[in-house]
């Protein structure tokens, strides 16, 4: 939101690697997970090595923890089924500290020291933006699970792909019609003042305007802020609905202070679940959220009509019907984003098998095989739902969920179509050389 999703707003221009690498910190600690199992076809094969760029520390740590769990579960499932091209898959993990400079260093470490086949997993957009130039120069495929518009914008390079999670531009286009028809037409936006928030700023306002609504105010909040009450008086009195999206450790404080400021009254609320990812919605002080609405990529709470594919996925990852760890009800997942890790790994598997991938010499073939993917049907590999991948923009499109807080839980009240989020783009990464 996945992709602190900070860094300057993207302008669509190429990013200078020297600036992206400025201020590199110390090398991140190494981790490996999981081991691989028996293989009837290729027991002694050299494993396919995937470099997992994880947010173990920093502002993205809550997401990183669940991204790791989802990754481990997916790789275990892939290995149990014979791996990829008859070879086991091994995950090599490096902590990027949710830091752009360290992210670039981690990519180089994967390519030059660990010699991984690919790099995968990054969420926060400022880390993607800082790391992408290194991936392009090293010609190592970089599969991100970030949600930001930076990939589809054309600002990256041909080695950067986002095939397992939708982007903010598509999400905004999908939910805007429902908001203006069911919640209100005069909207005040509250968003984080970095790339991820700027995507919401840039794409939600025109999407609302297309539906006859109006964004009457945009309030950007610095990523380091720990108290938010002083921003709320900026909300115009004629606001029908507050559209809020915040990320990081202070999200619970943000939502509580929002409720305290309005005292249970004020405008209606529509939030992106980022404002409550990894936060227990029954926490004291959040009672005022009853009846408000949230966007969710994948529902946190298991719905009555959940598919068997989704139920099996939840079991594999270790989340209960409330979206918390089966081992600790207080450990709430980042359900709306982490499914992207599962689905991205299965896209990687599909592309590697289509390319008959054998090693680093086949990386260009792997990129081309990924670009050739179009339809991704709902199933065990894609439990969130069917998707369509556009190889020219390196971005996947899928359905979104709008949920209402009802009796302290999130109940899906509307699911958008894939087509609702599609948009025209001039980006064509396939025209770039490999």
C-alpha cells in the first residue's frame, strides 16, 4: 500500500540512480525461510532463489511481519506441489528498514552477493522508487507488492512489475462512484504527505468529479506526525464525507482522535483500511466507527459467502475468521494487502514455467513471459478474485471491496468489477530494451 510509502511525488520522469542511492545505510541482516521439501522429480536440483525485500523494521514493520508469513505459506505450498520447473524454491530475506536507500542496497546485495534469481515483495512506495533503478541497472526482475501507481505510471523500468495487487489509481476509480452515490458528494481528503498519499490526492479528486461530486479540501499530514487533532479544524463545514487514508504506527491514534474531535457527529466517514491495518477494530475509542465504510483489497473478516479458495488461503496463512493470527487474537493481520504476496508468487511461478526458466541468463525471458500473461482466474493461486494483467504497464487490475462496520466487524456491502478500475495509459514498458 500496501505500498513510509514516502519519497517525492512521482512526476513520470526517469529516476536518477545516484540520487536514489544517496545515503545508503549499513547492510541489512540476512534471514532465510522456508526450507524446501522432498522432490520426486528433482531432489538434487539447485533451488530457485527469491530475494525477499522485507520491511522487518521501520514504519512498515506491521505489514512486513504479515508479508513474511504469507510468503512462507505460499512457498511451502509451492514446494509441496513440486516447486517451480521441478526445483525447490528458497527465500532469502533482507530487512530494508522501510528505507529507500537501504532498499537499493538490498537489491544490489541480492544480485551480487546472494545471487538470487529475482527480487520480490516490497510494499512501501518510497522503497520501490529508491530500489527500482538498481533493479534496472542490474537487470534483475523486481516483483513488487506495493499498491502505488509508480509502476503503471511509467516512472520505473522494464524490470519492475506489479502483477499481484491493484494500484491506487484503479482503487480510486472503483470506489468513487459508490461513495458519491451512497455516502456524500462533498469530500474532504486526509492523506499522508508522501507518494502513496499523493496517488490518492491525484486520482480520487478527478474520479469524484466524474461522478458529479467535489473534493472541497485536501489535508496532507507528514509521515512523522504522532498527533492529528490540530489538522481537523481545516475540514470545511460543508463536508459530507471525510475520505481518510493513513499508514504507520500512529494509525490508531489518528482514528481515535478523529472520533474524539467530532464526538460521534460530524461528516460521514469513508476510509481506506490502511488507516486500520493491523489494528483491532474493537479497540476502545473506536466505537464511533460503527456504520462507517472502508475500502478493503481482501476482506479482513471472513464473509458468509467466502469461497473455498479464500478459506484455504486463510488457513494456510494462519488467520482466523476475524483476520487475526490463529495463535494470538491480538495479532491482527494486514489482510487487505498481504494476499498480494501469495498471488505474486504464483504469477512468478506461472511465468517461470512459461519461460522454462533455468537461471539468471533467462531473466529477460522471464520478464517477457510475465508481460505475456493476461487473465488470472480466481482459484487457489488467486483467492482474492480474478484479475487481468496488462503487460504494457506491468500492472494487474482486479475487484475491490467496500465494507461497513457493523456490530464491530467489517461486512462487505459492495464489490466492484475489474472494469470499474481500468484506465487508459500511454505507458508501454515492452518498448524498452532488456
